[in-house]
């Protein structure tokens, strides 16, 4: 789903609100980013002592795209107020099997994972 900015801004960059989990109906993490592939890749690498690393939240199960970061932040703020059951319903409507959507935004094989990491996370 894509939402346009009400402003006529020539420097629009896509931004995303997304949900990560570790298993169907598991722990949820709601985030916002301007680079969905990079950010989900960071979650999948489980780097640092973050919430997503601690709970192994490595599956992208839902996202929405916006034309302006302000709109994405507004949507994230709104969704953070939602009950957990509403967020689960949102995921299940978009992806009934709680499929990892990362392959839809960055198709790769297991053998390509190391190359992806160095290209997108700045590692060699």
C-alpha cells in the first residue's frame, strides 16, 4: 500500500512503516525507516543489544510505503497506540501465513547473504 504526501515536494523519498516478528503471532516490533531493505537486513543480522536482536525478530511480516517520512512517522505513531490484537489482524489480512516478506523486497538466496551483508551493511 502506498500513501502520497499532501505536499508538492520534489525531493520525496519513499519511507516505510513495518512490523517484524520471530514467529506467527509472536513478539512484534513496529518501526519506521527510509531504507526498508537495509533496516530489515540489520534486524536479520541481529546486531547489537537491540529489542529485535534480544527476541530474534528476523521476519518482516507487514509494511506500508509512504512518499514522505513525515507521513510514515504519523502512521507509526498511530499504530503504536493500537492494541496488539489489531496489529495481529493487520498482519493476518496482508499475509495470512505470516510469511517473511523480505524476499519480496530483496530476492536473494542463502549463498548471496554474505554479499548482501557487505553491500548493505558496509562490511567487507
